[in-house]
C-alpha cells in the first residue's frame, strides 16, 4: 500500500492510549495540505482524540476478519432477497443499471468514510462518536437518534420478509394469526441468540451467508445457457420511481452500521478496511448476477417481480428443488440480517452511554457473554412493535431517517479532516479535502432525492421521531444535572 492509503500503527493501541488527553497540535499548515501525507510509515501522527472505548474484556469474544465480513454483509444485504421490487417498479433494464451504478455512487463512498473513521476512532458507538467529536454532544445525540431508529425500523422489515418467503411454501404464515405468531416468535428467538455474544453471532453469520448465497450461485450457473440478453432491455409499463429508488437504497445502505461494534473488533485499524473491501465486492456481485440470471432466463413480466419472486424464478430455471432451497435461503438470510442489525443497535447504545449521552446502565453487560443486554432488550421490544407495519412503510421510513443521519455523517467526516488534520488514521481515504467534498456530495444528492420523494406518512413519522429524540436529549441533560441518573463523563472508558 502507498503511504497515502496506509499509515503505520502506533506502538501502543491499548484502549487507554485512545482515551488519553490530546497532545499539542502540529504546526499549522495551509488549508489544502494534509500534514499526515508526508509522514514516514513508521512514525505515527501526534494527535489522538480522546475516545471512549467500550470493549469486550476477554479475547475470546473478539470479532476477527471473516466474521466481520459476513456481519457487514448482513448489515447491508444478506443476498439478493428483497431486490425484486426494483424490477417490478421500473423493469429489468433499470434494475440492472441501478445495481451496477449505485455501488459506485453510494456503497464505495460510505465504505471509505466508515473505514477511515472506524480505524481512527475505534470505540463502540461508531458514527455517534464521529458526530460528537466533530460537532459536539447535541449532534452526537441527533446522529444516534436517526441511526438507531432507522436501524430498529430496518430490523423490523426482516421478520416481515421472513414471513413473505415462508408463505410461498406454507401459506398460513402469510396472513392473519399465522403471520403475527411467526413474526413474534422470530423476534424472541433471534434476540435470545444475540445474547450469546458477537463472536458466536459473527461465525453464525458466516454459516448463514454461505447457505443463503449458495442457491443463487447454482441458479446463475444453470441460467447461463438459457439467458436471452434482449430480456434485460425490458422496461415496466408503469414506473414507480419512489419504490425503485427506495429499493436500491434499502438494499445497499447501512455500510457504517458495523462501526458501532468497533470496540469488539480485533485490530480494527487493519480489520475494518479489509472487511469492507471484501463485503462491498461480495454484496455487489450477490445482487447483479442473480438479477441478470433471473431476468434473462425467464419470460416473467416485470409485474411478477414482487417480494419473494426469486424463488419462483429459480423454479422456472431449475425446478422446484431450487425454488425450495432459495425459500430456505431467504429464511436464513432474514435471520442473519436481523442478528447483524440488532447487534449494531445494541452496541450503539453502549457507545452513547460511554459518551455520557445515555445513562450508564445502557452499557451494562451480561455475565459470561459480555453482551449489552439492556440494548438488546430495548431494541427487540421496539423492533417487535414495528414489525407489523407494511413492508413498504418500514423501508421508506428507515431510508428517510438513515438519510438524515448520513448527511450528518458525511459532514462529520469532512469537518474532522478540517478540525483534526493530524488525527492518527490507520486507514485514510487517499484524497485531499476538495476530492473528499466531491466524494461526499454525490451520495448526499441522492440522499436528498430519497427524502424528497417520500410520502407524507413517512415524512410525518420521521419528523415525529426526530422531535421526540430531541425532547429526550434535553430530558437526559436535566437528569444529568439533577443527578437522578448516573452518566459517564464521556472522556474515558
């Protein structure tokens, strides 16, 4: 790697080093000069921001490279399940173009920001810590509100998706009491699994990832001789651009969610960038290849491509055995998606407690497994309550809140480069400030588009959650001032 991409690690990467006071800043430089670019590989920069670090106290529950890759994969995608509405909304042509282009204008910029800031500020809480260190506690709280709510709302989509796919094999779970029982049982069972710790959840995600992707590998291989490229040029007669863009965004966002668990990752400065590179490639191919196979090897009209149609397409291409396999894969994928998102939300609350934004009891860990049981319990209860909303409302609401958080995240990334140019960054995006601004402006324009096309219902839900979140912030400040709840100082672990 070049010096611009990878700097040497500091001699001491213990939590106490990151929690120490900031040393004197380097001599001032011109605005268009990045002082760390000229440093030798073996000499770390001088500035290390005080960062609250909440980590697993044993090495046995640490996340290593392979489990982290699959946790990121499940934070974002979990396979092509749920991508079908993009075809029904605009047709195969636009769906293929969308999943080809969108990773470049969205996934890669978000992954680069995550890689740099997760390695520079490697404590639990992720993006909340970044906004707090860039703009102060209020913006850290605002980031936490938007991202946490978008995460638990997004998590609520997976039990619904689980029921949709399962109903194609066993119809009673698709409606009525069967649907409600399925969703409730899934929430309870998977939250219990989450209590066993990130190491177990991470390796469980590896197994789920292999099992859920393998039928699509077979489908793509079997479909190759049956593909007619002319079918890829089909467009939907009546286009639903709101559904199209929301589907693209929902299937390719949340790259930064794993940053909330950075304190649980083994050697985050090296592990995070590597995991993100592999996850981006795996996720992008996991969408585009099955879409090319399914739309090119079947005569199905765009209208047929509702949630769960990949199973039907597999049946047309290879037979019922592959259809049922993909049904099983969809169930396993929903499990992995739920586990990854629930872990992210729970550890985000840990990070907010360490920053002093939430009471200390949110950082309490269960004996033996060292999991944040308070965050897991709260996230499960909220997710269960939201699981009974319509799938489209869930996706659109999660996207709107996430868009607000991402605009603040890009702003935090740029401002930290300006405010702390000498901050030690084990990985740094190899661009100077003007290039970074352009890199962040392109996806930000898309974020504004996603919010602009939202329905009034989604807008009201998002504004209501934001106002409620701000009210809770001032309630927490009052509790801290009155001493009625115990809070961390936000300066150390």
